[in-house]
């Protein structure tokens, strides 16, 4: 059956839509060696990065937003504190090294898109195209402002609308975009599972709908709201507390997850009917999730 209600569907970014091309420690170490730095292993870098990231996140939460740092400065601190303990005391970090690493993780040099992302987005768009129901697709992520640029570097069509911006020139939803809008924790000032970041997405949806050339009144309470992410504590818990349905994508497990209704081994059914009896479900991939969604021929 075709979708029966307007749909707001939002994705987490890291781990759900894309992942590092190689482990972060390996990429950091490889770039460092290309600048003549050495004397450390990939594991050394990975351990030091983890420590630097945790320290910076505690000192300057939410990518520095809490203390007025911009993302570049925040990442500069992490990169510097990752390598400073690993190189000789009198050796300086090369001037262009930090900008090189920051750029790498601002695009597809550092990340790769999961192959099941675009087929899922296409299926969702096509299923709604022949109906009177609307679908709006967004990203809600604990991140700085890199995510739209990363997605665009994969060739995805990303609308300019983001929470906290005044960019409405391309804010209409529809088939011209793969992703209609983005909500980043840096802009909101709150991170998942805080429900304020989900409320922010609803506010962006309202802005998007108000920008359309129609006099139609929009009742957002009548919209189905679904969030897809790969972390239970942040994504599922946050979505449920905000009154959304949640889909957990765990690409690592082969045994399912007890925290949600695990649908992977079951014959494909109707996801929206399933939500009537359980608010959160789980799959091993977006490809498996797609089997539970309406198609253009349904």
C-alpha cells in the first residue's frame, strides 16, 4: 500500500550514511608520515586521538560551540594534541599538516558513502511521487557544520536549508534533493539524545513548508516522524523521547538487538503498520529496511 501520511524522515550521519574510508588512526598516521613525521604506529595514533578527542570534548563540548570555538579551532586542538605526545619535544608540527587533515575529513577523501543509502532514498521518493502525501528527508547529527559538504562530495543533492541559517532560496522539498535539510548539534546547541535537536528538525520542517507557494495550513502533529541511526543510546532513545519512531541500523551484529524489535530475519512487511505495536525497530542495513518500505509499485 502507498504511504498513508506525510513523512518526515531523518538520518543520523556518521555510521549510518557514511563511514571512514580507513580507520581514523591509520588515516591520521598516513597523512602525518607524508609530512615527514614518524616514530609512531597506527595504533599509537588511534590511542592518542581517542584521548585528545575525549579531552577536547570535555573541555569544549559540542565541537567547541559551548565555549565559542569554531570547528576549525576545535579540530586543530585535537590534531595538535594527538601528535604532540608522539613526536620529539623539539620537533614542530608542519604548518600545512593540520589544514590538510581538516580538509580530508570535510569530504570524501576521508569518508565513503554506504552503498545502500541512495537506493533507499530513491525508493522513498518514488513511493511518494504518485501520491498526495509529502516526504521530507533530513539529517540530524551530533556534528559541526561539515556534514552537508561531506554528503555533497559523494554526489548527493543536498538542500541549503539548515537549522539556524537564513538560506531559503533552495528550501523547497522534493525530488530535486536527496537530503532536504540538515540539523547539526553545533547549530542547535544541544546533542542527541536531547530532544531539542529533534524539535529543531520539526522547526526546520515548518520553515520549509511555509516557504512553499501554497496557502495550505500544515499540522505537523499529523506528520509521521521517523529517525534512522546506528547508536541506541543517542539515536533511538533521543527519537523516542521526542515522540518519533526510531529505526536502529546495526551493521555489525549478526544476532539482532534486544533493545528494539529486530526485523532482519522476518519476512518483509509494512514498517508503518509495525510502528503501531512497537515504536522502535532494528535492521542490519538500510537495504533490509528498504524491504519494509512501500515501493512505487506497492
